[in-house]
């Protein structure tokens, strides 16, 4: 697997909804997180199943740690000094489960949401 110098958030480059959310997240993560469409980089990470890139965002960290979905978003924000969501994800009972459920709901309806938002 390719090593990264700073966290890399990989997203579905074919999804307009995903593109808009990546554009919204960039100002929050400043230059501390890189972003790349999955079609451009998934071959660089053969240890990560391609279907993972289709289902959710994937965060690849310099140490090789990989996270997906809501956890990936919260970890990306934490790299930019916005650690409260990740703290809640790890410590508040039910928060991780609810966050992942909400993420899956949005991810499975992104075509519809793309037309609405």
C-alpha cells in the first residue's frame, strides 16, 4: 500500500453530492488533509477493497491506519484540530452507532439528495 505524507480522504469522484461535501469540508481541514477521487487513487491502495471506496469515504493516514464512513470524516476533522466529533464518536454511548447509521442513510440515498441539495 502506498504511504501518504498527510491524511488522504478518498471520495467518489463521480458523485456530485460527494463533490459538494468535499468542497464544504476543505475549509475546515485547511491544508492538513488531502482529498482525492477514488478513481484516481484506488489502484494505489490494493489492500483496500474497491467496494469500500464505492460505499463511503475512506481516510488513509500516514501511519497506514484506514477508516471509513463517519469515523473517517471525524478523524479528518481531528487532524485539523476539530477533535470534538471524534471524541464524541469514541466516548459518548451510541454516538458512533448513530453517526454511522446516519452516514449509511445519506450514502445510500446520495442520488436523491444530490437532486434536492
